[in-house]
C-alpha cells in the first residue's frame, strides 16, 4: 500500500483540468495539507489550507530561504 503525500501543492494554474485539481480535492478530503501558489484565483483556491498570493519564483525563493539549505 502506498503512503499519502505530506503536502499537495498546486503552482500557477487555473486548475481546470482533473489531473491538477483532483489531487488537491483528494488530499483535502483525507485531511492532508494543501497549498496553492498562485497570484490569481483558481477552482481550488477555496479548498486549499494555505494560499500564497504570489508567483512561483517569488514563493519558492522565500521557501528556500526559510529552509536554509
């Protein structure tokens, strides 16, 4: 049996296609952590636990800085 992901992330998309939105929906239904990185709104914006209203480059630059790799 496979292990679920700790975090499901959607980055910079309108999420209109099932292969993008379904993992977020499934994770939300299972009570898993979800994150959307997108300066605009999408079909999943109201479903995710955390939404970063910024572009991918800015978001990942800040995330990497916090990880201190």
